[in-house]
C-alpha cells in the first residue's frame, strides 16, 4: 500500500469532517426541530392506530347503493300480564362512503292492524366507530397496548383501543379489542357510562365474539359467520342479546335475539331481528 496515498486519504477524511462541523447553536436548533416533529407526530400516529379501518367497518367495506332489509318483531309485557307485539321492517341503504365514514338512509315500515305504514326516512352520517360524524372529531382516542381475547378456547392477539366521549352530564369510555387480521375485527368491546358529578355508573355494556367461522346458509350457500353476545346493564335492569354477523352482507347483520329484564331479573320484553334480503353493488 502507498503510505503517501493512505496519508492523503486520511487527511481528506479529517478535512471533510472539519468542514461539516456545525456550531453548537445550530445543532441544538436542529435537535429541537426533530423533538418537536416526534412529539407532534406521535399523538397523530396513536390516534390513527385507535381507529377502525374502512375495510373492516360493516358499511365502510361496501359500495354506495348496497342495501339490506331486516324484519324486527318486538314483544312487550304490559302491567296486567298481557303481551303486546309489533312487527316492522327496516331497509338501510349506503348512500356514500369516504375515508371519514359513511352516510346511510334508513327506511322503516311498521305493520299496524296488518297493514304496512311507512315512516319518514332518516339519513345518518357515521364514523367508522359508528359515532355521529359531528361528534367523531371531538372524542379522545388512544391505544392502551396489546391484548388478547379468548374465543372457543383459543387466544387471539389484538390491540386495545380506547375512546372517551364527554358531554355536560356524562362521560363514556369505550375499550375495544381490535384484531386487524381476524374477522369480525372488533372481538370485544367494553363500554362504561358514568355521571360526571357523582361518578356513579349509569350503564355498562360488554360485547364479545364467542364463536367464529360458524357455517350458516345464506342465499343458497354456506357462509362463515360470527356469533357474539352483548350484555347491557343499567339501574333498571339489563338487556341480553345474541348477534349473528357475516362480512358478505351489507351492514353485517344476519340475525339478533334479544331479551329485556327488569331489576329483579324478570323478562319484560323480547325481540328478534332476521335478514330478509340484501344487495351488494
């Protein structure tokens, strides 16, 4: 090796390092800029991680014009012990979808004395959290960390997301276990609503998937569906619901079975929901 050439290369490297040195003040300013970028981007990334992806939402994954129609039968017990039954159909149509949420139209027809009576259609704009779009930007979102949900004896890894909604009277905290690779994606959801002044619990709801990939006949074919159980507790009693869902159906719902109980555990109402027809655009 040429000693002179080696010395020349070393001298050039030293010269280059010296020419790129920055005064302490400039280096400090650069570090402050980097720190600011980190601190401002971290909450944004956390908020994005706390959201449900568009393709995982029951309407977000559909094209505008898709619709589903369900039939709902409700039975309530009157004070004298008699039963009051009502039947209605509900058609939900996806009007629009973007990266912020969905817009749907809900048309309800109630059967009165055997004749259908249509009510005024409602238009709803919802985020992918199923919150009104006007409220979605006001909530606080965070990621609590990794979690796990056991379904049919097998633990499924998930991300625990938290949403806080506060108004003048109450605070609602939603904690959901979101698995981006495992339908139906939200495997468990715990919601607690408390009074802001007294901190008293006003209502608690727990929804959990209890079975996945269950075979179910739909439009003449077998489909894989999920079965979930929802329990809603409030001071006056509770509501218990079984839910069947399928990704192939706009809106996701196939069937529901619900019973309402008073504070003593007596059944005071029941309802069922069944999918009648649907169309995927």
